[in-house]
C-alpha cells in the first residue's frame, strides 16, 4: 500500500511523467499528520493545553520527546480563512479548493494575504497529474503533501490524502476582478474545463468567513533528527463565533524520501494511533476542516476527501 510506504521510511514514488509543457510531475516533499477534533472541546486557551496533555501522554507511551516550555508562553494566533467556489460548488465537487488566508496580530491584519489553490485526492497518481501551477507574473510555491488522517468510520487507524498545492501572496495575483470565473480560470488553468461562461462568478462558500484560533503546543522529537512543532486549532465563524471544527497537526518537509528515517516514522505511526486511543472523546471522524465549511448549510457537495 502507498500509505505504508511512508511508515516504512520511504516516500511514495510516482511514475515518470510530465505536464503539457514538459515540466516533470511534482513530487511529494511534505508529510503532514492531521487529527480532526470536536469543536465543543475548545472554549478557552486552557482547553488547548488540556489536549496538549493528551499529546504528552501519547508521546510518552511511544518514546517520543515533547518539549513545551516555549509553547506555554505563547498566546493563540488568529487567522482569517475564506473559500471561493461557484454557486454549485463545482471546484470542490471536482476535488479543487481555492482559499485565502490572512494572519492577524494584535487585532490587525499582517502581511500579504495568502492564496492557496489545491487539488486534493486519495489517489496519488491523479493528484500528481493535475498541474496546479498558476499563470502569474509573480512568484509562487508548490507544496505537494501526503496528509495522514484517521479512518472515516473508526478510531485506531489512518488513511492518506494527497494535497497538491500552489500558494502565493495576493499581491502576486494579476489585476482584475478576482470574483470573475474568467479571471480565476486564467489564473488557474486547471479550472478552465469547469468554466461554463465568461460571465460566471465565484463567491464565498456559504457566505462564511472562518476565524482560526491556532495554539502552539510544543515540539515533538521522534529521534534521528526528525523534530517538528505541533499545534491545535479551532475554526469558528466570524461574527457569530459558532464553533465549527478543531484540529491537531504537525508536518515534516523533506527533499528525499530517505530523510524519513524508518524508526522515527514508525514512532510517528504509533503516536498517531495512540492519540486516537488516549483521547477518543476529542476525535471527530469522517470530516475535514474544509468539508465542514462546505456543509454549513446542509446539502453537502461531492467530496473527494
């Protein structure tokens, strides 16, 4: 199984291929573990650190270091997240996600808003075959990730999604009406086949602006040089402050699959499963953060997550 390739310390390999301009297919350079959590467990900062205690217990059981001194001194960060799609959710129905995110500091937006365009699918070959590169004059970054999630219907396991991302600052986007499907499809050619008319528009998904409360929990040390920060997040609607979904996550970036040392990756696998068993009442199965936003008003779209 491809999923087991990572746990054995080897990145999943792709068949050799190219995009239409001859550029080689993008390779996976990130491994990210995500545990979707119930939102009602987070009502104050103390609750984030309560989940941190579960992380500590799971780390101890799996012989993993967990350093928290710096994180305990940090306040939660606030980010604003919104999704754009057609009225019939055509992007999401075809496994595409278009998102904007901006960080707030002391109540004010900071830096350049981040645009992320992604194709997310459980099939590695399909995820790699979609050319997510934007046609912009400015700079952008490609992030191809293997995302580890719990099973949809029961605790104690895992599944993989492949998230093929392009991201850049809003200032790098071309001039024009950013809500016009014509403009969006020109910026992201992978969406051209979904465009039905030049007059078509995109809009906020379910008219929802998400406020993300993100708390650093500490640094995990899996050994063999594999250290990474971890955090917990709560998504809630801006204005009403309706809690939507929570998440615990951490990730590694690597150039080559052999950088994922086998023993450290095996500890990671054990740790991911131990988290589910130690804190089962925290875990929310069968969803993702994005899916929760799309389902806010019922009538869920066809998800590929």
